[in-house]
């Protein structure tokens, strides 16, 4: 089912064109990654879908209604990058207000559920200013979960937070993705790769590509191997190798003939073992970062 | 229906902010101190003030003293006069931050995820009016206590005076509150909203003064200012005052319509 549709969508800030003629369609399903460098237009796109800002030209519809329309309040929620709770009220009272505004029945129960999902149930009476940065992000995610919306946009949900909090948020997205379609923007491509199946790539306000993360793996196979530097010679000797590259993370990017050598990875591991070469990590395919930035695009 | 319900929910939250949160209570406490000063130095000696009207008539204007003297309870006559001129200034101060700092903090974004912009804007306005209704009622109650302490037989007259003042002051304050709701949409803080309001007031005042010197009909433009009916209203002490309600009602309606239009267009 089509949840979001952007048609010839543009947004200008005086002379700056933050988003340029973007046509985009997002269907319900597994989490979607929104990636791109700083200034690519990710936050602008999310703000337009969330109805925080108006398009300069073009249109955005969410579940068939224009972005920001009252009828979609219960269907869409957003974690804005720069939003904060009101420091004058307790977290619980604000979440209860939000739930009531959404028309959620049994608002108190719904607030407890949302706080439990982000593991902040003991902070009901706290003020937002009493929370750490990571807790603050979790609180903002809690407000997106109120009333089980069909689609949740998370703008940089793990920016500047520690690994335990980041993991908690990732796990939450994975757990809730069966009920809700998440669109997650982040600079952390490793993280996005862990939770998302589809990626939308923006650059300079334009849509570069949109598709499955695993799309290109059918004809040529790719492996990413993190191993000692001397593993390169051994890999080159494995039958079926098309190309071998290495990135700055000491990772070998291995392209092989997947049709004629479908067992390439087993042969490679056997050779590495025969030569007493240890490896740290083997990924089936290339990392999202490798796909996006080594060859320019997905 | 949901929009109407949400409007009242937002208004109730604003009332809670004023009466329960620390920030709200500090503001009320500050106003309470100012009011205590007014109560003890001007309202309490009101009967004496009216008796010696001639001596201070030069200060307030003899016509004003005469209009105060017509009041059944002198304390309320002075309350009426002070309320008409002091409360609008307090209103500009108090209603300045209806949306400004929430916009900067991003709290408005969160709110608009859960309710419409219309209910948010109108709810904040209604909430601000509710807070002022409570505050004015409390000041009237304090004046009633002062009058009753002087002469307990004045209580009946005081209640009808208090109701009259409460209704009329709410009508006077409505356009000020609505105008500040509009200005707050452009400001980044309550202080900035007050600065914008001052600039707007002065520029418009001089503009109309200049226009009036060339075209006498331009005097009519003065009616766009909130409080333009106050100089007439101050002479009233009975319900004939409601004859002046049209101007503030139209002003409030125009400001709220303008505010709703801007609220729907503005980027958060």
C-alpha cells in the first residue's frame, strides 16, 4: 500500500534549493533508510512529509491526504531532529496530552506502553531537562509510538548517543516494524544496514536512487571480509574472483562470479584456513557505505 | 468535533501552566506583588480619593474623578479605571509568548503532530484568556474584601460591580491577546514579541497621525488599535458599556482570522 507520495517536490529557502524536484513513493513494509551527506535534503524531506514546512512547488501526500492534514494525524508520526519537550511539564503529562490530542482511548495506558517500549517507564514524573541526551531521544521516540501510527519518520534517531542507547533504538525499530513502517535517516550507514531493507539516497536536494539494499547482488556476488592485510594474496588465488578491492577499514571488497562459482565464499574460507589467516568478520555483500560512496551510487 | 475538543485541551493546558507550573506561579507571584501595591496604595484609599477629587482631579482629569465617584463602591470605581489602563499593558507582557519560544524549542512541531494548527492557535488564545479571567477575578475578589472590610453592607453592590468589571475587562483584553497571538508567531521569544508589538504600535500610531493631518477621515483608522474604545468606556459604570463591544469584537475576530491564516502558512 502506498503510504507517502511526493510529486515534483521542491523546497527553497530564499536562494537555497534544499529539495529539488523529487518524485518519490514509499509503500508500507520493512524499515526504509534515508541517506545522504549533510545538506542532501533529508531533514527537509522529513519536515515536508511531517507537515512542519510547506513545499515551494510540488506536492506531498500521506495516506492520500496532503501532508499536515488533520485526517492523517493518527496515521503518521515523526521524530524531528531538533524538537524538545516543554521543560515546564512532566514527561508523563505531556505524553498524556499528546495521546488525548490524538484521540487515543485510555491515554494513560497508552503512555505507559510507549514509555515501557523505550524503557523510560520510571521517568513518568520527570521533566525532560532531567534526562540525558540518549534518554531524550528515546522520549521523543516514545511520543511517535502513541496510538500505533502506520508510518513513523525518525530523523537522526541515534545522532550523538551512546552505543547502548543506539542499540535500544535499533531493537525497538526492529520489534515495532511489523506494525509500523519506519523511515529512518542517519549518517551511520552500518546502523541503517542493520535495520533497513530499502534505501532512499538523496544528494544536493535531488533523489539519486531508491531501491532495495540487496538489489545488485544477483549476477555478481560481493563479499566484504575484514582480515589481516596478507589475506589479499590468498583471496586472489580463489577461482571465480572478478575484482578485489580494499577500503580504509582494512576490509576487502570481493567481487566474484556468483553464477559459475556460487560456493566462492566456502572456497575462500577454506584457503584462508589452509594458510592460517584469521579473519574478524565476513559480510555477504557490500556494506551500504561501500555501495554508496565507492562507486558513486547504489 | 476533535478540533474543538483539542482546542479546549490546549486551553486547559495553558491554564495549568499558569496555575501549577513553577514558571506560571512565578509570573503570578510577580503580578500579585504589583497588585498588592496597587491595592494598598490606590484602591484601599479610594473613598478618600473620591472625596478629595478636586485636589487630584488635575492629575487624573476631573471628568475621570467624577466618573469614579458615580460608582456605588468607590474601590471598584478605582479598580475599573486602573484595570482599563494597566491590565492591557500586563496582557501585552503576559500574552507575548503564546507560541514564540515553543517554536524555537521545537515543541510546536511535536504538538502539530498530534493536533491541527488551528486548534493549537485557538487553544493557546483561549488558554491565555482563561488565565486572565482567573487573574482578573482574583484581583476583583481582593477589591471586594477591601470594600467589605470598610463597610460590610457594601458586599451586594460589590458583587454586581465586580461582575460588570470582569465582563468588560475580558472584552477589552480579547483583542490585545489576539494581536499578541499573531505577533508571537513571528517572534523567537516573548521579549521579541513585545519589542515587535511596541514597534508596530509606534509605527502605526505615527502613520495614522501623519495621515490624519492630511486626510481627517484617517482618524477612523485609530479604531484598528486594541483599546481604542477605552476612553469612552472609562466613563461607563453600568451595562450600557456593552454598546462599545462591537469594536473589540471585530478586532478580535480579524486578528484571530489573520493569525489562523499565518499559522497555517508558517514553517515550524
